[in-house]
């Protein structure tokens, strides 16, 4: 819940202007608060993709204050964040709710960026892989066939979000490999589903993270609010990735 019209003009305009200069040619997606989607779409100039941070689990109806996946599609968005750790923690979103939202996203032709990750307590108790596997299996239950092309998984260790702590590139790679194994067990095209890392990604650690074989990109938090920092992360993407 950050942003302003000035930030949209300064940040998105700057990133859009340099979007063609990234050596690895990464797809760059801006995911603003819902009120700023329209100005972000304008500032993106067809050089950046745009998403929303959340959608309702319902298609439409008397749910004042909610935003539907069909509305996001209608405006021209391509991506939707689903199940972000803050939604799970502060708004009590369960894996069942995540699955319902994913279904609405798929039905409306958008791509669901499904967030999964463990808390520090869960990691220290040795349950990190179990927790992440359960979130994937429950949140993506029912996805099949060509629908997997509309799914991105974002691994965000909760203990590394906004804390300054970051999983080592080796730790992140190990969990990303585990995620692909879980996807494979669900009959997904595991090597074709993009798996992103989110957890205090910065310009000084992005290159090491993105160099790992199973880390396809980043879900950038605080660093995305600073144009120079975000651009440096975009430039960290390996050539040919």
C-alpha cells in the first residue's frame, strides 16, 4: 500500500523508457495498488506489463470494495498477485481462498502469480518444504492442461520480507527445485512454469539469485519503489535467460 501519482509518473515512466535496454530481456511487470492501475497502464506505454495486487474470489456481485478479475482484465492488466504473505497474515486468506481466486484469474484469461512461503518458525522447525508444498498443492488444486501457462509461482520466505534478511542463493535455489518437484507431482509442466524469488531482493544480491538454474526472476518489494534500484535489479538478469 504505497504510491502516488507522482511516483507513477517518476517510477513507471523511467522504467518504461529504459525497458528495451536490459541485456537479459526480462519481462517487467508493475503491480500497483488498484487505484493507480489506469495511470500505470498509460505510463507503461506497452513496454511493461501491469498487474493488480489482489482480486476477489467472486466473479461479480454485492461485495462493496472488492475488485474482480474480470475488472482487471477489462482495464488491460495481464497479471494478478494471489496469496501474498501479507494477504494470508493480515486478511486471514486460506489456501482454499487462494484456490478460489486462482480459478477466477484463470477464467478471465489472466496469469496468477501465486505466492508461497514459510515463516521463520516453520523453517527452524524443519517444516519449510512441507509448508510450501501444501500451499502449492492446495492453492493450485484443479489446474490442468493448458491452464498451467497462466500460472507463475513466487516463493517468498516470510522471514525475509522487509526484514533485510535474505535467503542465500543456494537456499533459495534448493526451495525452487523443491517447488518444481511438487509441480511435477501435480502433472504440471514443471520446467515451463516460471518460479520467482521474493524476499528482500536488492541490486547487490539480484545477480547471484537470478544466476541459479531454477530461479526465473524476482518478486520485488521495497526496492521496486526506487527507480534506480529497480532498474539495477532488472539489469541483473542474465543474458540468454
